[in-house]
């Protein structure tokens, strides 16, 4: 990567004598910025942070930084009564600090230096940076501007396209402009938002239909696009621009760049490309000069190079428009200018190539499994290209479009049934969700995301270009391979046994299969006593349902004391059930079901015994109550009613004291199932005192059977 001599004199890797920079304001600013970062990272929380009033006295710089840190960290603290955890600030590498420092320096140059110094300095920096990017990403005769995000980039591209079609009066439109967008949901949402921000009607955004191929859900159908363009022209609409993808985030979607450009040229429509595959332009320089891929491109070097806070770069063909309408702030390119020099051409290219190599390596691992459907936007991934390394792919491709179509910036995989060529069932969505979660938990270094594609279902996307990850070592690859082997085996075994589960349940009369939403495991069963199954009315009442729930809850509690693989679930009918998790090939599912059956039988018998005892006690209490009431009434008649009349009864009792004939107590003999008089207890106690052994208590005439 070449640059003018004046630029080379300021390269940071050049050995500059200390006396040349000793009192430089650039060094002072850099040191101050790094000092600020260190303070933010090391200072403790300031609990006296105030927001509503300006302090009367001044604060020290360290106190202000501590307050700012408190404000940042307090937004991420756990609430709801949980203990607070202090979140650490992100770890910044040297290049990250260099990029952030460049923003401070750019404001120093543009706001502090006199204008006669600012203009030539920034013009030279901007010109040099544009030259580097033009050569690096093979875009000739280009202008460049730098924005904070993609929306601002698309906004200015729309202005360029409008200026090209409508001229200086592009803001006072007399015709209805049409913006065409490839059917990638992320891109569609961004373009609609961008169009509304510059005052365009949302109806101006036309979504291009996608191909009928289920494996290419967001790839534009160019035949349908040409038909739409022709119809719009006939209806006096003005086709303005096409936004297309060259390696979409997460899905890796790659539109047909060559044919799309021919179509746009045919109808004089601006073509704009974005996507991670555009980074591959930096990997090679073709000997034969080729035309630009599009009229403009959006580049995201911050993601491609793993450097925080680099601006988004937009390249455009200068032959169509003047950059004056963009109101370009040339100082915004300074972070690119500094960081590109700090990396150097070779290291910059290597960082990009390593990301493509991660995708290629992951592809070589996952292609071993017939049960994994691989979705990527390369040229059919034929067997020959599968074995090629990234270096060979670069060396063997004759033109830029061919290179971009044979590299993958993202690899999407999905666990599917055999010979599946359509959207998977909801159960397989659960399985893929489980796979993504366990891989993310066990291999946090893996650059993966879990997402859902409308036409395919839940998928696992490996996206090294969208996830800022550290370099992956050989040990990491070995761990990933072993982990993938283990979990694919679990998935296959679970699916296999799930198909056999209903047949195994049919042999166990007290078990029934239960469908559970959002459960990726083997399945669930519910224990239902046979007499309940034979009666249609048995579960008709709420009380009966509660009894069945309690029975299955007790079964799960007993099973979990044996094996943690069992868990309590709730079926779609709202009743409790026994859930099975994921299983391996050596799991004896029949034995697990038999264990549930036997445990359920024991709990059922236990429940019957408890219920019978409860009924026995209930009847005993009723019998004793009736018996005692009858004895009390007899005593009243024997003693005479006058003794129980208030006041007068006291006189009668004084005149003629009653005989001691107390009401006898009652006790419940659970073994015999009868209510006995307490006299038997006292007699038995007397017998124990007279003899060393106990004798059985004979039934007396006063024993009252309960049935």
C-alpha cells in the first residue's frame, strides 16, 4: 500500500527522535486520552453522583471520570433485589486506542488549528486515504466519504443517485422515484428508515422478490426485478437505485453481481453493494484491469479488521456526480489513515483472510454430517472447491465476481431430517435452538449466532465478520470438533428414540404421551391410573385434575432422586407430566419408561393407602361422635333432667349427689377398623402392671364397628 512521501514522514512506526515530539500537542492529546481511558477502567464507583444540579465548585478531572464511569456501569446492574455486580468496561487493544485517539486529533486539527493549516493537512490526509482504499478494494476513479453508521452511508448514496438522475433540483422532485432493495430483511428495514429520513415516501422502496429456491431465501430474482422495472417505467415512475448484497450479515447472502450490474446498466439505474464479501477485494490484485463492481460500495473496516470505532467507508464513482453535495468532513477519515498505516498492507490483508479461513475451516468440519444442511452463497460448493484453501481460491479465480462468489463470509448450518428440502418442523426448530445454545455455552470463542429464517426455520450461523472474536487456535478447533461430534450424536439419538417413543409407551398401559411446546428433549409422558383411563368422567372435575397433578409431581420427585435427567413439565393441556431430556445412543429408553411406570404404581398404591386411612379416620370420628352423643343423652335420662336445669340443678345435686358415672371415652383401632371404649386402655394398663408381658386386648361388647 503506497502513499505520498509527505504522508510517509508521519507514519507512526517510523523511529522519530524524542526531541521532535517532546512538546508536541499531538503527543499531549494522545497521552491525555490514554490517561482518561485508564482512569475510567480503574476508578471506583462514585456513589455521590448527581444529575440535576450543577455543582457550585469545580471538580477534579478524576472525580468527573469516576462519575461518568458510575453512570455507564449503573445502566447494566442487576435489579429485582439481586446483588449488584459491577460490569467491567471493554478491553481495548492498542489499535482500538489508536483509532479512538485519532478522533481527538481530528477535532484538534479541524477546530484548533488556523484554517490555512487545517485545509492542506486534511486535504492531503483525505487524498492519501482515498488512494489507498481505491487500490486496496479495486475501485477506480472513486470518491470516498466516511460516516458513523450504515444509515448515514445509505442516506448519502441515495442523495448521489438522486442528483445523478434529477440534477441540481433533486430535492424538488416532480417524478416518483423508485428504490429497489434485495429481499434481505435487515437491509430492507435499513433502507426504509433511510428513505424516510430524507423525506421519501415509504412506497418508494420496492422489495425485489426472492428466488423460489428455499436454500437461497433472500437472493433477488433478477427476472422478476426486470419485469418490475419495466412496469414502473410504463407507470411514469423513475427507477433510481438498486441496493444489493455481497455477503449479507448472518445469512451470507450473495446476489448475482454480474447479471445485476448488466441489468442496472441496461436501465440506467445506480447499483450499490454492501456486505462482508467485499472485503475479499483486498486479498488479490488482478493483472487485467476490470470495471468497478458497482456505482458505489459500503465498506465496514471496523468489523473486518477487529478495530473499534473505525468509520464506515463509502466509495462511489466520481464520473456520475460531484462530491460537493455530500458536505464531506475530511477529518473523519483520520482514524482510517492512522490505523491503516499502523497495521500496514500485509497485516491488514492477513486479518481479512483469516476470517475467510475460519468459515472455510468450519465448513470442512460440518460437511462430514449428512444431518446438517449447509447454507452458503457460494457457487454450489462443489466437491472440488470444498477442498480448496482460501489461498487456492484466491489464486485460481480469474476475475473479481468469480472470487467473491467462491468465498464465504458466513456459514449457516441447520440440523434437518434426511433428504429435507423445505422448512423444518417446529420440533427441529427446538433442536437447532438447543444446538446453538450448547455450542455457544461450551465454546464461547466460536463466532456463532442463533437466528430464524422465515423459509428455513431456526439456524445456527457462524459469522466471523459480524462477531468480533480473537484469533482461534488449533486447540480451539479441536475442542470445537469434539463438541460438535458429541452434540450431533445426541441429536441423532434423540430423534431416533423419539420416533420409537409412542410404540414403547403403547406397551405400558398407565402411561400416555404428552406434547410439550418449546421442549427439544426426547418427549414427555404422564402417569394416569388405569381405572381413570377407563372412565371418561374421571378427569372431568378440577379436583380430579389436581389429584392427577399431585400424583405426577410426586413421581418426578422420586425419579429425580434417582436420575436428574427427569424433570417436571406441563403439557399443552395444562396438566403436569414427566419430561425426558436429550439422550445418547446407549440410553435405554424402554427402561426409563418402565421406571416411570413402576414409580407411578408405587405412588398410586401409596396414595390409595393414604386415601383409605383418611376415609377410615373420617368414619371413626363420625362413629365416635354419634356414640358419645348417645351416651351423653342416656346419662341425662338416668340422672334426671332436673339435675341439668340451671340453678335448680345445683340444689338437686346438693340434696342428692349424683353417682360417679362419667361418659366413657373412645379410641380408634386402625388395625381392627373399629371404635373402642377407653375403658379397654385402662384395663390393659392394669394388666401390664400385673404381668411382665402384653396380651391381646379382647373385643368387648362396647366395641363399635365403623361399617
